[in-house]
């Protein structure tokens, strides 16, 4: 008999485990308490978590103790899901050619962690391990200049809907957050952390200015309390008529980085190898406009590709497939990049109060999962598919 996910998690981790889900109307989202990621995981425990994500697309493991749980523990955990990929934000950025040919890590005083540590000294400090090349420090704080203090907080409009690095020959499989601090201020209209940025500016930026107004309304329907917003591309695919699902399953697309180079066509629809659930993988015409080269649908012109993929994006972003995930300190949240798209919300920057601070650590992984650590990726595979040939140091894998 096949055990339900919650029963299986209790069986392998213990009776203290509690599950809440699905968290979204689409069927996505599982919140799990009672699992300590500070200790190494057994293969049966890893397998149960892999199956939970394959079923629910988004899984949150709550209650990690931040006084003892380090970012090194977090990176060790990430290795079970794939090979962690160094993030470009941790490197000096010049021309694209120089960056790719001779990447250099930022100096310690230039790293995002240093900016966080200078913002509220003695009150907020990044966790140990935050300077790993594989860790993106997601934060809205730095030491302010006199001019910034005088100006006060500013408001970003959020990012564009995307998956993480979907254009690689082997796309990223999962991304995950470890949550350190979330904003608690609620002083905007409607008792939210930030006001509606649309009230200030009707521009479509960073989307293209000639975007469809109805699609833009769906794109801009973002949370205002620092949540990460997801759209469930598995549920969106399942909701389509059978004939349309069959048609989309035959579609191939070409995705590019920041230059129009020849790429291998890849399927728009993928099946999760553990659950068999089919989903629309990054059904977006241009995930990071205007910098990124638009996607091409095989057999379609550029204009037809845009119209086709914009229609799919409008379907995926309907409210019934949306889920705004509220973060809490000590959460580890993992999401499947093949079965979801996501977007960062509007954020206060140049903050002067720690009550406005938002601090998370992100790791993204590609390749096959690993029930046991250290991983057994071949050196040739690492060199070909992982930026700088990075592997997690042994001391992080063995952290206790």
C-alpha cells in the first residue's frame, strides 16, 4: 500500500511531524513542522522529502533554530536536491565576456553579507556560511549614506515572473530559501508593509511597454507583505482541455541567455520523474525583459511566438493557479522550477528600521538528487554544467 505523503513523513522522521497542505487552491504547497535539518539526513528521509516536493511543488520545512542552524547546514541540505550553482551576484561584474572568461569573487567588504552586517550593527548579522559562492543573500538593507537617510525608504516594483536559469542545457531543478528575517511593519494603506506601486507609475517596466494590458494586470497582482508569489504551472496545465494538453506536449522551444546563440530545442511540457505530474516549464516569452533574448517557439515567427506564449502566461497567472507564500524566520522553503514560476514582490529599500528588514538566503540546484552525501557527480559533468566547477566544501557537508 502506498502511504500518503504526511503518513510517510511521520513514518521516517517520527510522530512529531505535522503537515499542513495543500496551501493553495491549485493543490500546491505543503508546510511541514518537526523536521530538524541541522543533522544529516538518512536516505529514506531524503526520499520522502523528494516525493513530497514532486507532489506539492512547494514545500516548507518550518522551525529551524537560527541560533544553531547555519547557512552551511542549509547548503549541505541543498546538495540532496542537486548540485548547488554559484550565483553571479557573488562575483565582480564587468562585461559579459570578462565575467565568463575570468570570474572573480567579490572582496569580503563588497559582498552582500557585508552590506547586511553594516545596516544594523549589533542587531542583525548574516548567519555563518552566508559568504558561500552558492548562496544568494536576498536582502533590502545596507549602510545608508546621509543623502539616503534624508530621502527615506524607496519602493521597488518587484521582479518579472520567471524560473531560475531555465536557458541552460540542464536547467535548474529547484531553488530554496532559508528565512532569517521578515518585515513586521504594517503602515501602508490597507495595513500592508508596502503600498500598491501601481498607484505611483503606470509604466510597464521592466516588462516591455507594448505588453497586453490584461496580461499586465495579472503580472502586477503581487502581494504587499514581502511574500514570494508563485504560479502553479502543473495545475494550469492539468486544467486545459485534453486536446490542448496534447498540442502543447508537442511544442518545442528555444531558450537563450543574453545573446541569440544557436540552442537545442527543448519541450515546453515536462513530466516530473518521481510523480509523473506534467507541467508547463517556464511558459514565458521573455522572463527578464529587456535584457534577455525572447524565447522562440519552433515553427513559429517571433511575433507568433510572443502571442502564443503570452496567452499561456495569461492562463497560468489566473488567480486559481496563484499562491502568495508568507515567509517566517526559520523556514526552509523549496520549490520545483519545472512546475512553478515565481516573482519577487514589491520591496522597501534604503530602510532605516530593522522592522522593515527582509533577509533570506537562496540556493539553486541542478542535476539528479542524491540520497547520500557527498554527491557523486563526475568531474567532467561538474566542469561542463556548474559555473566555475564549484562543489560544496567537505566541511559544509560534514557540518554538525
